[in-house]
């Protein structure tokens, strides 16, 4: 079973060439954050950090010479200047050099920290903003848990790449080249051969095995995302889980996802053990080979004991960064995989965009016109079929009809969650596709069927209607929505936390907060999308009074399921299978004895 699963997963994985192309693409996407064109100070810090890095490596490579000199001085084999300075003086010089190396490294970190944090902040903001720009079509199909994990891993990957690609791979290459040059110039060509062969084998083995492990890591990430999504989805639907006594079933689903993650994680850790042992074998063989050459040189009298110590010091300098190379390369490859997922998200194009040169919407009367509007979520399944509707400024128009007739779709098209596939929607003569989305959204206030609140205070949720609103304005909106008296009875008043999604408030209280929020926004056009259909009859009647008061002086489009809520509308539009089949006042439609009259009679019978 395990082999079958792995093979089927690998079959859809990209090839090595595609992996490399994706990696380079991701690196190119990161470079502007590391070298920003609009921030000279950031580029200056990067240059200074690189200078500090080079100085740290020069000091690091030069430090073993003081160690060698001190050993030769103690053995009596040193030159005259070594003996003059003395072993103690050379040891002090060695300590000072080590301290300088660490000092330059920390200076490098200090210089680069602000650049790295700025890059993370910009990328996180760009991702956050892009997600909000994506259309409703994307957000309906997205998985919140998986999406949050992709963003979290991607931002961490950028932080790692910005720091280690510049300050680990580059200095490692520089240090290895300097040590190889010293071996060639001061010792024998065979030392250089041994070092080059060791490094080449180590790098080849590390890269080859890591490429294999990256594919396993991707599988593990997929299982991790799936398990996290199942957990969050279950917690978001906590009440539903309780209603259907499904705790055990949810636990089994989550455990099933975690079992797949466990399998992938075990395989990943096994491959890590193989990689670590192989790296240790190669580097230890190289170290022993070079030290044997040095020991033979000392026995022959060609080298001093200090030279033996010098060779050992340089081999340790090679060994440590090479071990680090294995870790860094693995992490860089993992980071590239994580970042590629995030950049794929950033590359997801919004379905709805502002047209080039779009101007702000200018609302004078609030007249709304649907001109032969056609739309379908799927081209093969049209929802609206040539809707013609003219709503005068200040008029209240209700749209009713059976489920699936396209009522809510009309509201979504007006708010431009989607673009029409045929015809046009105009506000005061302006096609909403030709104006900015921001100005369009500012002009329309929406009270949905289920008002979702932020996990913050009542005051915050009402103030969400208009940024910068004063407490007096918040309370005035609450009074208009007839929730002020309720809020004042709470121990913490307007500072009372409403809980996640407003669960600490009743349905009616949440709707009133939503109404207050929309009143504070003060839009000229109002969209009521089945605003009371989820409430009981008594609460609905109370909320309807607030909604009628809110509609005074505004153009109101009401989408309703309960016909009793729209009897006072100036006009009622009856929609069926995406077409307007009747329109008129409540009394006129009842007198026609058509579709509306049948719906009215059926609902009255159900309520009796």
C-alpha cells in the first residue's frame, strides 16, 4: 500500500528540470525584496553587510596562522619573530582574531536584520492584499486552513532564503576557495586534490539526495496542509459537529489525515538519517586523508607541528561549513518549495479587475439599471437570462422567487463580486465595470442573511462601517438600529467582545449590529440580501422596522424569501429560472393571480 501511494504521488510531481526552473523563478521573485529599487538605505545596508561578511571570512581564514605560530613557538620550531612575540602573545593575537571574526559576523546580522524584516513585511502585506483582491469565486472554493498554512510556510521560507542564500552559500564558497588556495600555495598539490575531491563528492551526494528528499517533503507538506484544513474546518463548524454527534467521525477523519502525514514524515526522517551518515562518511574520509598527508610531512621533516595544527584547523573550517551546507541546502530547497506555493497564490489572477483608467463612481440619484443582464457561474449553466430592471433613485424594489432562480446572484453582480457575461449594470448611467471597485463598494451598503462579526468588541464591529468613526457616531448608529439600549445593559457596554463570528450574540442582535454598521457607512444604495430570513417571526418584525427606517432616502434592492417582508416595497420583481416573470406592487400581483399569488398563498398556509 505504501509503495503504491508513493508512486502515484510521485507520478504527478514535476521533473528535476521543472524543479530547477521553479527554483530559479522563485529566487528571481525574491531578489527585488532583497535589493529594493525604491529604498537606497536598504541597498546600502546589504552592501555593508556583504563587506562585513568578507572581512569576517578573511579574519577566519587568517586566524589559524596565529595558532600555528603559537604551537611552533612552544616547540621551538618557529621563526625569530614568533619566538620574539612568544607563545602567550601569539595566543592573545589568536583570541583577538577570533573575537574580530565574531564581531564582523554580528555586525553583518545587525546591518541586514532591518532589510530582511522589511522584505517580510512587504511580502506579507502583498500576499494579504492580493488575497482580498481575489474574486468571490476563488474564496468560495478556497480552504482557509490550507491557505493559512501556505502563507505561513511561504513567509518563513522567504525569511530563510533572504538570510541564508546571501550569508551562507556565498561566504561558504568564498571560504572554501581561500582555503584551497592556501593549501595549494603553502603545502602540496595533493592537499588541494584531496580537498577538491572531498568537497565535490560531498556537494554531489548532498544535492542528489536532497533533491530526492524535496519530493518527499512536498508530499509531507500536502498531507500537513490536508490535516490542518480538516482540523480548522471541523472547528469552524463546531456547532454542526455537536448537532450530529459527529465528534468521533471528525476525529477519525483527522486521524486519517495525520496517519498519511506520519507516513510521509517517517519516510522523510529515514532519508535524513541516510543523508547525514553519507555526508559524515565522505567528510571524515577527506579529513583523515589530509591529516595523514600532514602527519607524513611532519615525520619527514618537511612540515612543523604547527603546520600539522594549521592543516587540522583548516580542515575543521572546511568540515563545519560543509556540514552546514547540507542543512542549508535542504532548508533552501524546502523554502523554495514553500515559497513556490505562495508565489503561485500571488500569481492567481483576480477575476474582477478595475478597467484601465477607471474613474470613481459618482452617485447623484442612485438610479440602478440592469440592461439585458446575462450571467452564469458555469458557461454551460446560465443563471440569469436577459434581465431588464430599472430602479429609480430612492425607490425600494424587492426581488422574490424560488431557490435557484438567481435572486442572490443579482446582488452579487451589483456589488461586482462577478462581472456579467452579457448586458450591463449601470448606476446613474455609469457602467459599473468602468468605475473603480473601491468607489462602487463604498456606494453600496449590504445587510446579508447572516451578519458575520469580527472577534472584537461591539464598538469595533459597528465602527467597521466607517474607519475613524467617533464613539458618538457609533452610538448614534446603534440607536438608529435599535440596539443601543441592549448594549447599555451589558457589563462592558460597547466594549463587550462578541466572540468568534459573533457567536456570543443572538441572531437578532448580530443583525442589528450589522444594520448599525451599514448605517454608519451611510451608503446611497442599499442591498438587503435575505436580511431577516434566518430570524424568527417576532425578531424579524422588529428588525424589519429598523430596515424600513434605514431605507428612507436611499435606493433599496431587497432580495427576499419571505414575502411578508416585502409587501411595502414600491415594486416587487418575481424571478424564475433567471427571468423576470412578473412585476408590480404587492396588491397588483395578488390581483393577477399568477406566480406571486401562488407563492403568497403557499407561505401563508405554512405560517398558519
